C-alpha cells in the first residue's frame, strides 16, 4: 500500500523503513553526487554574480493558500490561466532562488566551502539560470516547456536536505566552534524558502491533471482523521521494524473535521510527531510490554484555527532538552547519524535531528504553528495549530 499523502516531493524527508512493500525502494534514491550536480557557470561570471545579487535584493510576493485554491478553482485546466500562472512563476521563482543562494553563501564557519554545501549552492545557481534563460511564456507551448522544467528542477533538488545535513555534520565533526553555534535561524529561513518554492512548483504542475477532491496539491476537504491514520500506520510499521512492537494510537475529538489544506504537509508533521512519540513510549517502558500506553491524538476546531494535540507517556524530555529540540541536528535519540552514514543506509527511527524543526516550518508556512511541552519523567504534548480559513500569506 502506498500512502496517498506522500508524493515524491514530500516523501523525500520521511524515513524509509526496511519494508519495501510499503515504502519506495530505498535503492531507487539518487546519491548526493547525482542529485546535486555541479553546473557550468555562465560565460560572464561577473555578470552572473551581479544578476544573482540583483534578484536576491528583490522582494518576494507571498501568496495565501486561499488564493492558490481560488485561482486553481477558476482555471478548470484552462490554457489561459495556466499561462498566467507560468508567467507569475517565471518572475517569482528566480527571486526566491536568488534569495536562497545568497542565504547559503552567508552561512558562517566556512560552511559554504564544504563540498556538499558547495554542490547545493551550484545546484540553486543552475536552477536560477535555467529559469532566467527560458523565454517568458507567451503560448501554450511555452507554458508546457516551462512546466517540464519545473518538474526537472524538483527532481534534481530531491536530496538537498540530506546534502545540507551532511555538510553541517561534517563541519561539527571537524570544527569545534561550529558545535556551539546555533544554525537554526539561518536554516529556518533557507528551508522555509525551499518549502515555498516546492509548493508553488508542485501546485502549478498538479493543476495540469485532475484529481478528485483536489485543486492542484491542495485538498478541498482535507480530513485530519485520514491523514493521522495514514501517518500512524507508517510510523507504527517503522517502530515495529525497529523495536518489534509499537504503541496504539487513540484518536479523539472532532473526527469528521475537514478544511482546505495540503495533506502532504500535514502528513509530514504528524508522521514526525507520531514517530517520536512511539519511539519514546517503547524506549521508556520497554519493548517487552504487551500493553504499552497509547499515544493520544485530539482534534479540535476553533473559529479561525484547527488544533491537534498529540500526547504520549514516553517519559518526557528534560528542561534543557526542550530548549534544544528546535535546533537542527539535535536529537533525543541515544545514537545519531554520522555524516559518513547518511548516503548508504536505511534511515532509523530517530537520530537525524531535522524532524521537529522542519515540522514546525511546515506548520508555520501558511500561518500555523507547532509547540511542544514536556513533563520529564512522564510524557510529552505537542500542539499543532493550522489556519482554517487559508487567508494567511506564506510566512517567508
């Protein structure tokens, strides 16, 4: 069974357990060297640097989920509206890509000089120039070529997160000063921009095909219960694969609640939280227990927000630990992944250190949030807040 909530653009972040019947074959993933090619720079390097800087100083144009939904609803696969969308993205995407190149080049402690980070910088520069060199779309044929380019860019950027993580891990392993520096603010900005770019490109591509109940990748009536059950099934399978047992999930509250949202984003947040909770419960109580404490998920609806509370009895997190959970590469797991192990391994239940920071960014992207409160010695509560009305712009 393949989850309907996990397209390739989002599934990249989710760990792949050993069972190849339920998840994509891990051997089909590209290596970093393949996913992050080193492009040939434009002939005039001085001009290219100037143009990248010029675009990086331009302001972005944030959009709201409701605007994407309304535009897609009125298009009805019309070539004219698809052309309008392509023209907007032809202008907007180079600006956002240039911002990301600038942010990457300003990373401290020599991080931009690390081989994997250098590859990512070149990849974003290449994508910038490919979009700039493509003529402004003026016909259906131009729009089709533009859409094909967007899909190719998405594919080539698949392993960017692994490359960034590998670079930071290598830096921390070789440079002591990097271990005390908090990269969170810089990486938050980079990854939020990455989420936004992939959202806009994936939305445009998806508008070319009809899918019942969807406008692009936005589900008109996204049902939290279904996404939660799907994420729980996958997290449970991974937990059982790792420990031989997994706690059950009990879902309470407004189970019939629906609202317009991107189910892949919600899936990512819920999967990461459930994975963490299940691991914590098993490690705290032991995998010899047949009746582990359940993980509890409560769904609530307010006037403007949707709220989801996830509670576990997994022993909680220490107070110093709670302060660090939003720090990239920090993990409560007893063993972490080294930079050398990132490419050729089956990702574990925990230890990567990016799950919670990225989950909070997905929640915040359209005006929501993710908060965690913990009682050391008992358990942890996570609160997801999402905008029900879809009227909040991207938080860039």
